[in-house]
């Protein structure tokens, strides 16, 4: 069993060694402190650089698109083994790139052309994509609605799936049940307002993928299918019944919202809207002097120079007896009951 003196002796041995080797001890201590200081400075520098990189990095919105996981050849199958998801800035993502929510409709189909690793998958690169389940392309909470279009609204048939459009609505406010009184303000003219903006076209006619060009346009169609929310679909149904819709094609990269202020012909031409209606004009006929024209019912009488006095028959503004009770004033005798001569 160790005595207290033996324990003190063992503790003094390291201290005696340090005292005897002071230079070595100070060198080791300095080296240790230098390593610790270098490690601390490195950590601070790394933290500072990370914060600066994050501050200087542009804040861009990204989207997930489907890309090739490796180099693929034409004829390879589209599946989860050959495709992957990649985050790319929204401004650089192809508008036709397949997204995760619509990838199910392409699984099992074959590529029509080769794909490099990391290249985005587009519908035109897949054989039979147009016959895939159309409902699988619709995002959850979104609806597909078909609108009738003509040559003007289809931009001469140049609309294609994947394009984005704005919809303008032109309608006239419902007229009052009774006719407006003379001098009342005129009824409002047709008004045009931006009803919806930045709607995605899912299909044109029965085509669900782009096709054609300016030289070889795609086949004609008289309907387009757009992507809308349930509330937008409800508004579109009312708008189609109440007025006329006009489609405006926009750049796929232009997602800014424009003014939706209503406009009518009065504002367009700078004409006051509250102009009064002209009162119903009295029917006045200009005839040779001395001839009277009687307007039936309670109409007005237009006379010649002999009807200048107020209240005198033939004077303007005086009531006239019905035409049936007026005795002709022209000279002559009535015809006899028999057309034969009594003599």
C-alpha cells in the first residue's frame, strides 16, 4: 500500500521532468496552442465564406423536372430506373418539360430519340405520349376545361399545348325591365375586362402535344382545353353564357400579371358615358301651304300659314280629333248610292 510520501513522489516526477526540459515543454505547449488557434480561425473563415456565398447567391425560384438518369438510346423505356428529378431555375426550365406530377402518364412508353444524362424529358421525345391517360396529366386540385374557339381566338390555329393565354370577356350589362324615360342616361355599352391571365393550354382539339410550325401548321381545331381551378371553371361557365371570350397568346416565360381594368367604347373614345337620351321627336311634316296633315290618335297637327294662332286647329302643339271623326274639307259632292244616273 502506497504511503502519502510515495504518492507525492510520483506526482513530482512529471513536474521535475518539465522543469528539467523547459525548452521542450514550452515548444510543445506553443505547438498545441498554434494548432488550436489555426483550427478556430479555419472554422471562422469557413463560416464567413458560407454566409457570404448564401448572401451573394441569387434568390431564384426553382422547379423540379424529369431528366435522364444516364445516357439513353432511342427505344429505351421511360421509367423510374431511367429517369430522375432535378431542381432547375424556373426561368431556364423548358415549358414543355415533364414534371413529377405528370410523369405517371409517360411510364412504360418508349423514347423516339436519344437522351444525354441530365437532359430534360419532353413530350415530343416520347412515342405515343398523346394517347397516354389525359387525366394523369392534371395536377391534384386542378381541373381541365374545354372552350370553344374560332379563327380569331385560336390565333389563326397557331395555339399549341403548353402555350399560355389570357382570356378577355366582352359583355353588356343586363338592360332594365322597363324602357328608359326620355332624357334618361343612355344604356351602358359593351365592356371588356381581363377575366383570367396566364392559363396553361393542355390540349388543342384532340392533340395534347405541340406539333407543326409556321410553314406547316398543325391541323385545325375548334376547341382548346385549359388548366383551371374549380373557382376559375365556375367563372368561365358564367362568362361563356353572359358574353364573348377572346384569347390572347403570351410568352411562356412572361408570368407577370397585367392590368384587369374594364374598358368600354366611351372610355376608348373619350366620350362621356352619362349623355342623356334624345326625347322622342314629334312627327312634323312639312307640306305645301294650305294643306293639313292629320296624325291619327292623339298626335300633333302640322299646318300651313293659316294655323299660326295657338289653339287653332292646325296649330303646332294643339290636340287633334281622331282621323275617323274628321270631315274632309276638300270641295266636291258625295257619291250617290247607285252608280247609275238618276235621270
